């Protein structure tokens, strides 16, 4: 089980530098290849869409083409002195659709969390649609965190669910590099299909030692308890399943998932 192909979402937004640095740290750690993807639905060929809209669309196309060219030059300059293998491509699509198209031969996708100052609906929408449409784990990076400490302690949020199992399994290549692995369960008065010791045994088969922590959430919410545990253990990142109730345009995340996407101070490794 290996992780070699890293797909990075390129967009000129406040989270770009954090995503880029996290992707570089990850790519170096796994001795992999970084794929930079810029998705832009305003391609010049779309300008001629009806007589009345032609001029406006053409202006938009020219403006975005110039912006994309400047963005490409910035990324090229930024990566020129980095010790990673990389490439840069563009897709004529919105972000989530472009990432989905390119995900088939990728091992992980680097996206922003909803923690920044920009409209949180944008990263939440991208996260939801990519999680729903792909089977690739995501590295969800807070805007203020300019690193991904692969070798640091890792926390695995465990509730015995299918989603938690998917997240754990997809994170194996990273957990092998972690200094310590902590499996954390938050008691919610629910029966778990798979107890935490099963997760611990699964990891041991991959040569990964782990420690189980069982906590109560009686006086606080599950997300608050998780965030407290991450701080106490000095975690470099958190592995968790993403939970939702369906999708309209966006994935309708459950309360804990949405809160972690907005409030986690460390990167998240997420699978659905």
C-alpha cells in the first residue's frame, strides 16, 4: 500500500500557499509526484454562447486567461527550486468537476478547509462534491497552517463506522511515517460496529503500533472533545471519516464533520 501521486487544487485564493506547502511536505515524505491542477470554466471557446452574451463572455474569457497565465507563472517560479517532481495542467471545468476528472489515478487530493476568511461555502462545496464523486482520500488543510507534519503524532477519530474504516485504511501509508498513532473514541451512547481494538489490531498487521484513548463527551460535543484531544496529544494531523446526509449542490455534512472542517487547527486526512 503506497501513496505516490498527490493532486493539488490550484486556485488564487487565501488558502493556496497553505495547500501548496502541505502538498510539498507530503510529496517529499512519500517520495512521490505532485500534480498541480487549475480548473477554470471560463475558457475562450465558451465565449460565443448566444449573440447577447458574446461580448461579456469574451471579456470574461480574456480576463481569466490572463489571470490563469499569471497564476501559472507564479506556481512555476514557486516550484522551480523545490526538490519534488511535479507537473501543471488546466481543466475547462469548475474546481470540483476538474478534480474529479483527474482523480482516477491519484492517491490523495489536497484541498482547503473552511477555516479561512473567505466564503466558507466555497471550500465546503468543493469538499462535498469531491468526497461524494471520488474514492480518493483528501488532505484538508487549514489556511493558517503552512506545513504538513507527516512524521508527527497522528490522531485517528474512531467510531466503528464504515467511513472511519475507510479513512483509517486510506491513511496507512502516512501512519507508517508517524512517530505515534493514537486511536481516539468519544463515547456517544451508541453501539460501534467495530470496536477500537479492532482498528488497533488492523494497524498492527501493517506494522503500526497504536494507543487507544476512550473519552466521554457528556459535558461537551464530540468535535470539541476531538479538538481538545488533538491539542493535548500535540497531533500533527487527524484522520477521520466524513459523514453526511445527502447532497443537493453540496454535500450536506453532519455537524461534527462540518465543525472539524471549520475549526480544526491541524490538517485532516478524510475519506467518505
